[in-house]
C-alpha cells in the first residue's frame, strides 16, 4: 500500500499517527466512559488545520483531496472514532459549500470553516426519512426575501455547534421528486431553531447526536445553497461519495485498532504454558483480520483516488464503504474473541470498538442500500459501453 502513496501523503499519515498516539488514544476510554466532550482534542485539530481538509487553499483550507481525507479519518478513528465523527459532517458540508456555493457564500463562510472558528454539520435524516431522501417532510417556503422552515431532523452530529446548519428541505410543491429539494444554510441562534434533545446511542459517544426542530425559522434567501432552488438532492449526492470514503476510512480505523490490540494481546496472554498466539485457531483469526483490513484499505484508497481524478465514483466509494464497514464489525468481534472475557470488560478498549463498529454499516447509506447503488452503477456502465 505504501508504494501507492506519495511522499507527502506518507508524511501526512505519520504526522497524524504520532498525534493520535500521543493525544487521543490515551484518553479515549476515559472520555467515552465519562461522557467527556473532547474539546481540547478538537482545539488541537483546529490548530493543525484539519477542519479545512475539504476547503480550497484560496479560502485557507488544506484541500488534501480524497486520499488525504481517507488517511486522516483512518488515523483519527484508530484512536477514537467519535473524534473522527466530529470532523465527518463538517468536512462534508464544507465540500458542498466549496463545490456548489455562490461566490458570496464561499467568501463569507469557508475561511472560518477552514480554521474551525465556525463548525458545521448536515441535517438530512428525519423521523420518517433516512435512506429515502426524497421522502423528507421539512419544508422551506419563500416569504419575501426569506425562506421559512418547518420540520424535524434526526441523528444530527455537531448540531449544537453548527453555524451554519445546512438543512435539506422541500421547496417544491410536490411530495416527491429530485427537483423539489433544496439546501438552506441556517445560521446558529436563528429564532425557532431548537436542538430539542441529545439521542442516546450504543456507541459513538462523547460527540452529540441530536434531534433538531425547526419552527417558523426565517432564513435570508442569500443562504440558499447555490442561490437556486431544486438542486438540493444533487448537491447532497455529490458529497456522499466523499462521505462514503469518510465512513470507509473510519471503519478502517476501528478495524486496525481492533487488530493491533488482538495481535499484542495474543502475544502477551498465556494459556497452557505458552502465548495464545502460538495456537493455530488464534493465528487463523489474526491472518483473516490482517488480510481483510488490507483489502479494505486498498479499496478505500482506490475509491478516494477515483474521486481525486474527478470522475463519478458512486460505485467505487460504495464498494469501499460497504466492505470496510463489514470488516470493522467482524474485526471488532474477532478481537473480542481473542481477548476472551477481557475483551468484554470496560477496562479494555475492545468493547468500545465493538459498540462503535455497527454505526459504520448504517452511516452514509446502509449497506443494503449501497449494494443496490453499486449494482445499478455497474449495470449503467455496462450499458453505456
């Protein structure tokens, strides 16, 4: 894998790895178990410029490309997936603003988003609509020079810190249709915008995931992304390719951490007067984990490189996310099996990895949905030859 990365990307990975091992991994279990928000860690990420990985350099960002983004998310998630999650929706929203925003929106928002002085999120999912984005019910009705928004959004990471909060809303009159949806950038503190509650989760703790209620929220028309109605769905879908590389890389971080801990434990733990790493059953588990993780990493970098080439990458990013997330689930369970009772204990990191991994199967499109996306993409490419 190293041979496929530039010297710049190898140095980027090594720098991130040292930071994670020094600043994130040592406190992850304590913070997660005690519900501590990782403020100090996020401040360091700001200082490193990591909030600007999808922001063009002309606006003060790093503009690392999708390969650089994948490396970043894997390394941070290897230390604590929740911290990577705080960057996830932010980088997605920055990507959409950079790609689709008006010149005024880019100049007003991107410099502060690049430094983390502003943070952002992405409000798509609703109580009655997740994978089916065309089924959302939140409405944005134009009233003079404003849009008035009403609706409820669910599972919104960074909701308490987002400024602005991009909200996918229905601006058309029909209940379905790709051209009925638009993205509206809602400023923090807008009257009627309420983060109504934090949602309890099995894993992915330490970072807020919230229900957001919009009641007659007035937003100036200049905050309509791209300045035109009806492009919201295409704008979101353009960002989901990056989002799926993000989730694939976070999955890799979980899987790599689970593997590293299993490998170390198997050499330390003794049974029948020898390390359990000597037992063939354990060796088979380690070999399978290492092989699957490497395959997932290569798929993820392949998908990221496809995005960086500027070609449509729904198939490639979908394959990477679908495969890597399943590897994360399998690797965390296999690591727990190698650890035995210790893996089930909160005194070790494995149970946290085991709780974090299933979210990767769900986020940025469930794997069942992605299987259909991949198949349809393959069929379409075949027919167009």
